[in-house]
């Protein structure tokens, strides 16, 4: 039998007791700079050769990254890799309304976007108040089946001032409660200063 790079990756991960399925997580999504930070939470390096993104907003066609996008990319244990989504054929990745983004592995050499075994990381986020996913449900269903998401209608809610989506715990990335949407520093600073000024004003009145 011919030993391929993918076979070696699987053997290495099994030997360490860690599967690549779920070892790579979305640790941060920057909605301003259009980047996604991938972090390897496993015990061994993961070769991302052949891995692909799939994403779309509510009721739109799906968008895929190139099958060669991650060729030559390997993430060491406990290390991260920042993906500039504007530099890949992935228009609209971090724009629009409801969004689901999945990262699919090619560990067995036959990636299938409908396979729960081939889905390694997933997130679903939307503007505050969104309650439906439309055609995104199919991919969300796959993520739920893979144990990477909690429910079809579960979203990370993103407010008007939020610019980052941050994973709260690298060891837990299942469902919307595992992530926090964070406003841009300037907006948070101004809000904090406004609160302090209001507090000082109330104290003077008292």
C-alpha cells in the first residue's frame, strides 16, 4: 500500500491520542480585517494540505476556498495560523447576514462537504436578533452531527459595534455560548469613559 501524506497525518494523530477532527478550532474571527485564526489544540502538528472552507450567508449560494489554499501549511501543537480571507477566492466570507463557516479536512483523501467526519471546525454567527438560518441549516446540521455545534438555530450574536468573535476556551468550541463577540477597542473605551463620567456626575449630585 502506498503511504501518503494523509495516511501519515492520521497515524501520527492516532499515536498521540488526538484526532485532527476537532483539534483545529476557530479561535478568533476578525470582522474588520477579514481574518480567521486557526489554533491547533491537539498534541501533534496538523497538516492542512487539501483542507477547505465552506461558507455562505442566509439563503445564498455556498462559497468555497480553493483545494490548494492550505498546501504546505502545517500548524504545530498549541500554535495558531491566521488566514487572510481577502487573499483567497472566498468573496463575502465575513460579510452579509447570517453566516456559517466550516473548515473541512482531507485526512482520508476524499473531502466531502456533506460528511460530518470531514468537518473539523464550525461557527455560525449573525446580527443580533437573527432567529433563522435558511439554507445554512444543511451545513449546521452536519456540524451538529459532527459534535461541533449545539443546534441549527444557535448563533453567536454580533452587535453593531462588535468587530471580533473570540473563542472563550480553546478546549470548548461547541455552540454559540463558546464564543464572545467583542466591540472594537475604541467603542469599548468610549463606552467605559461615558460610564465613568456618568458615575462621577451622579456622585457630585449626591
